[in-house]
């Protein structure tokens, strides 16, 4: 068959669900087009491509089986599945399968804490790799990035696990409730010195947590419009909030030896609380939180949160972060008006339940606007967990003891790529989600991009983790056999592109894949079919074909397009 | 120690063009000592550049059998090259080159080109994929191998790769996107693929100046452009390859402008990497497009057309490459070789093209080659299924290159090529290693120059005795102190080799002396640490 016939056949047989929008096919506009659509429900086609887009943004990689399943249902049903509650996973173990998450902090635990931390990180990586069709793990990471705590500072793997479990339990839960629980979370109390924040005697309140609560976790910092005035809060508000938050202590933690023999957690100590009234600024409508004494002092936290959550900025701030997590980093006036504000109203009218917001966003016309497809630079975790999920026909069970070295290698790779799970750079989380003007671009530089490539190479070539006798390797023959016609080189390349890349390649790029990477000869493309049929007839004789497919896969995985989702 | 052990362990050549034990090379002038040193050390960096002509090159219109002019015109009426325009080889008047191959004709005249006629293998396969695999794996046509011939060679030579302490550089470099199957070892590929920033750009944009492939100014387009830019930067600054490339700049004026000749663009990079001191053994480059089933020649003029353009590119690139290597002072280190998965059918088809065939000529080029034409013009009438008969198995050429250029021993050759193949002379005497000498008894007493020299830590001293003798072979320092006794016994007539290990001795000149019956002789050798 001649190449042209091939192409014509392809054009005829190509299912509509593979008809990608092409990058070059977007309508000409004068300057950096942005989507004009809003949160109204998406009413366009629901197919392989749109399902891929949804799963790429909400999960780690989109396995073909999952995309096909999603495309066979409706957008609404898929989003329901993504947001469905999931059973809690078994907690992480340590070396030799020992359980440590409920351990008492003693010398033995203290000596091994650093080891457990790595086991915890590997465990979480494993949950990402072995995730089902669910948004949960990506939301756990969202909350970790939002309430960013560093395990290295906290030095207690138990409390990091406890916080991670909180994020998982409340992945699509109530934002206001989550802020309250995070405020009382022992890891957070340690990380931002909440446990040292005292209002008794000559102690000066420690403002650390109060500042981040306002600046990062809730209302967010607005433009500075006066000395110590950040529009949404002032320096005086930080001080007042800090006084509200006095009196909390961590239990079961070496940070507070007197309470060490209690279970890991936190407690309110009225004796350390500042019972005086707290005056807030005009940013909070000059509200006064009346001081309370005794055990009632703890109720001031509810007063504080009521006040903070009465500010529309709180909902907007979270919606902007969700937008940057799921859609794109650039929020211009149009996006602010047509997406952020309407979404924040959904959040407020649902009493800060996050699930309706996610549901609205993920079903919106804006989310599926072609202009918003393929513009998300994969996080290191997207790349590490996503690629393995995308390529392996049988995923290694990373909760299994035997596969710990692989999970640890994946964790380490993500860390090398500048995303060290449970150890973000600082309390603001990873720069990709807030640092102007680079945002997502901050993941990619001359040091990290080659590492991304060598990681994807290693999955195809075979990766043998340290301390493991197992080599994990993509079975490229099994991989291409997921597709309908691996013997048709044009169809095969199209299917691989649809599987791995967020948008179609140009004809020149496809030519390169076919004639350079796969080594086809013009007018002799039928030889690929022959070659494939020979392999099917005699599967033991597969080495040359395997090497070609490995080269093809490695090449596509090293394309700039693969870094996008 | 055999030669290739020496090659591996000798002084890193990278230091030589610039410094010798801390002194600029120039300070030594043209002292014979220095020339020996440079010559020997340069041998540590012998390089093979493999040019793959993808698609199946039409050998008959490349090397034209002028002894069969009427048969030639007969079988190829619509694509035959007018004989008066064919470039005739002065010492082989019956062998002509395509008129587009002026550069290669010059190389031939300079003694830098060898043509091996009629290369193929028994039961040739006419599928591009399979035939390419056969050439790259050096398998029999009915056997599938999982490793490439150069991969096996490199693995044999560097079993510890990639953790070989004496080889910090890539063993093999593929200029392009994908490492050749020819470099596949048992566990891993023995090569890496690199692309120059320019070709990389062409690749990611794949537009070749068309402009239509540039990413648009959309969110996705902007992120894509950014990642591509970083990719270009990362490639450009990739470690020692970049360092080597930066050490040397192309010098030849014969290079075509960038983007005009893809083969030349690839060889330009190879030239810089070699001259820049990379110790890489093998480079693989590609020129595709030879699968000319139709319109191989222009209707109006059979001297032009697709095939002429491709041969012109090959010839121009080869010529410029050779000129560049000469100007960069590394010509003596580099052997080039072309191959294609098959030749083409003897008779042309009706669409001014040729279909898949079998035997075709191979070219070896460079200063080290034994120049000339190996074999005779293929017969255009004595055919098998319309195809040329084989004169040489391609594995004979491989064996000759591995043995004579890289010094691979016969035992290792068996292991690499999986059976024995007869060798043909492809490397000049004096440059070639392992050239078999006729096994006749020596007629005189002789003490030969040690090899390698200079050396570290060991060298081989050969001597010949025409009759049974009491042989003594000893090593002395320049003060006349005896350092070692290598031989001291009765030996029957024959050719012998003795090994000398310089363990613990300082750098310097030493003397080795033979006495066999009444014959005596001595020579100098240099230990260089």
C-alpha cells in the first residue's frame, strides 16, 4: 500500500474521538488568546480527547483503559466518580513491615524517624501510582501545597502522616472545617510555632501561624495600600489573630515534653491563652473578638474563622489556587470575572463545601475550552507517577513490601526534579503555583529537563532501584497492543500521540516519527505491517521490533509536548 | 598485552595536542622522539565513522561498470548515466563514478578512498527493516540477533561500560534522534544519540523554515516554546560532548552551508567532537532517501535527479569532512565507511527508478585506507533473479575493519562476528594491525621495534631466529644497568614475542638487547607514565 492510500484510509477510518484539536489550528488572534468561556456547563462533545483532558488534569497520567471507560460514560458520571468518597488506605509501614504511625515517641522511634519519613513519602507516591479513577490523591497534594509543611523541620513522621491523612479524609470536604483542623494539627502547630504562641505572663504572642493563616491559607495577601495594610488584612490583624490563637499545645510530641506521654495531637491550655478582646481592622469590618476565659478560650478560634470566612476574599483566594492547580496559572480580569468570582460564590453558597466547586469547575465550558488544553506543565509528581501509570500494562503494587525500593526511587526522582513530597520549599508551597511570572515554567530548566528525559528513558530501558533485584520495564509490545492497529504505522503513531500527548503533532513531526524514529521508508511503509505480522506470528522473535518501539516511545516521552498536560 | 589493551591504557590523547607533561608541545619541535610519541598516542584514539545510506543505494549507478557499456545501457535505458560524463578512475579505467561524485573522485585520486565491489550476503533479504537489521547485527539472513555488531565490539572492548575508568566519554555517538541498532549491546545500547542545537530545533519545529510548525501564541503554545528553548539549552550544554565540541571549530572551507546537506551537517559535528578530544570510538551518521523506486533521475537529463542529489551530498560531505579532519590534524585517526541495506535491481523500471536489489559497493575512506578498488565490476548479465551476485560478504569488511583498524584479535573477532570471515586488505600497511604474515621461517636474525612505543605499563618485543639458538633478551636503563631478563633459554627457529612490564619504573628511555648465538642487536624504547 502506498503512503497516500495509507493516509486516505486513515482519514476515513480515524474515529472521531481521536480528532485532536491541533495547536496550529486555533483561530488567529492578535495577542495571547485566553478563553472567554465561564463556569457554565460544558456542552460540547464528550470523547476520547475531552476525557483525556479531564483525567490528565485530575489524576496522575490518564491510562488508556481509564480514558476509554470515561469516554464511554458521560462527563457528569465521570466527575461523580472522580469525586466519590474512597476508603482510607492502610497506613505506611517501616523497614521490615513494622508499624510506626501510632508509635509512642521514644528513643527507638526518634532514632528511626528519618527513615520513617522516607517510607511515608514512598507510601504516598505509591498511592498516587496505584490510584483508581479518583481525584482524591491530586487533592491531597493540593492541600499539602496549600497548607505547606516541611517534614524536615517538623521531624516527626507520625504527625506528617496524620496531616496527610487529614488532607485525604477531607480531600473534597469543607474548607472552613479543614482550616480549623489544620490550625489544631500537631504538625502545623510545630511548623508555624503555634505551640509556642502564648498569651500568658510576659510572653509575646508568636505571630507565625496567624500571619500565614491570613496571608496564604485564607483571605490572602492583596495589594499593599498603606503601611502594614495588605488590603485583605493588616499587620494589626496579624497580631490580633495571633492573640486569638494563643494557648494551643502539642501532645505526644517531644516539642512539649510535659505532654509527651499523651497521644499525638493537640490541646488547648486556657492558662496560656490571652483572654483580652481582639480588635480587627476595617478589612474585617472593625470586628472585635471578645476575649474568653477558661476552656471557652478555644471558642475564639471559631469566632476568628467565622470572621475570616465572612470575607468573600477567602473563597476567591482558594478558587484562584484551585484554578492554578487544575486549569492555568494566568488569571486575568476575564478569568477573574467569569470563573473565579462565580466559583467563589458556589463555594460560599455551599457553606464552603469544596466538592460542588470542583464539580462546577470540572464540568465547566471554561475547563474544556480548547485554549486551556495542553497548557499545564506537568509537576514532577505528574511526570513520575503519571508516566509509570501511563505506560505499564500491569502496575506494580507499591503498597507491597517487595516494591518499596521502586516507590522510594520514584519519590527520589520527583525530589530531584524539585518536588520533594512532604518537603516543599517553604510555607508558600511550590513556586509553580504562585511565583510570577514563571509559575509552571519554574519546573523546567536545563538541570531538570534532562532528568525528566532520563527518567522516562529509564522506564522504557528498565529501571532497577537500589536495593532491589527487580527490574521494572515498560513492555513496549504490550503497550502498543492496547491500540487497535499497531501494524498500521500511521494509526500507531496517531494512537501513541493521542495516548501520551495533550494535542496532536504537526504532519512534519509525525513524518519524523515515522521515517526517522521508526525508520520507515517512504513507499515501503507496508514493511512495518509485515514486520508486525511476523512478530504476531512468531512472538518470541521480537527484539528488533522491541528496540524500534522503545526508541519511538523514548523519543515521544522526551518531546517538549510530553511535558504538557 | 595485545594492541587493543595498549590502545585502551595509553596516555589520554586529549592532553597531547596541548601539553606534554606540562610543556607545550611546540617546545619539542620535530624531534623524532616526539613524532613517535604522537603517532603512538594518536593510535589510542582510532575512530570509525559509519555512514548509513538509508533506503538501499543503487550501486550500479554509483560505481558504474564501464567494461559493460552496452549491457549497462541495455538494462537501464531510462536511467543510464551517459558514459562520457562518468568519472573514470585513472588506475581502473573500467570503473567509473557517478558524475555527482567529484569529491569522492578527488579522495580516490589522493589515495583516501577504497571501493569494495559487490558486497552482500547469502540469501539476501529485500525488506528494508530486515535487511537493515541484518547489516546492523551482522547476522546470517535467516538468523535474528538481538545485538549490533559494533555493540558487541564495544562490549568486548569495554566490558565495564558505562563504569569504565579509562573511558569517561561515550563509546559511540549517534548523530540524530535514535541510537542505531548496530550499537546495541546485550544489556544496553553502547551509544548515545545527540543532536546539535540546530538540528534539534529543526526536529522540534520539524518545519525546516516553513514556519508553519512554530507553536502559536496560545497558553499551550507558549509553554511548549519555553520547554523547547530549555531543551535546546540543555542539549547545547550537555557535559563533555559540549566541552569537546567547543575545543575545536570546523576549519574546512568546503563545508556546505548549514541546512543544505544533512550528512555534511552531521559530519561537521563529528569532526569537531573528534578534534575536540572525545575518545569516542564509533560515530554513526545517516543519509536517507535512497529508496528510489521512481524518478531516480530527471527525465531531461539522467545525470541529475534525486539519486544524483543524494550522491552529490554524500560526496561533498565526505570531501569536506576529510578536508576538515586534515586541517584539524586528526586525519590519521579516522576511518570512514558507508553501507546501505541493499543495492537495487539491475534493470530499471518504467518509472525511471529501481526496485530493491542485493549487492552494492561499500566505500571506505580516510587517510588510513588501503586505497583502490577491491573486487571487480559486477556482471550485469550473470544474475540471480535479476540481481547482482555477491563478491564479498559484508562481514568480511567488518572483520577487516575490526581487525586491521581496531586491532581486534582473531579470537575476539569470532566472538563478535559469531563466525570466521576472510579478511580483505582495507587499511594501509604500517597502519594496519594484526595483518597476517605468511608463516614461513625467518631467514635472518632480527630484533624488531617494540610495540607499542612509548608505552605504559607494558609492551611487546618481537624477534626472529632462523635456527635453534640460545636466546637472551634483556632490558637496561640508559646507565647500562640491567633492569630485566625477558628470555634466557634455547629456542627453536621461529618468530617470537616477549612481553615487558614496566611496573615501578620511572618514565624514560630504556634499551632492550638481544643475543642469539653470535647475533646481537639493541633498540630503544620509551616508558611514558
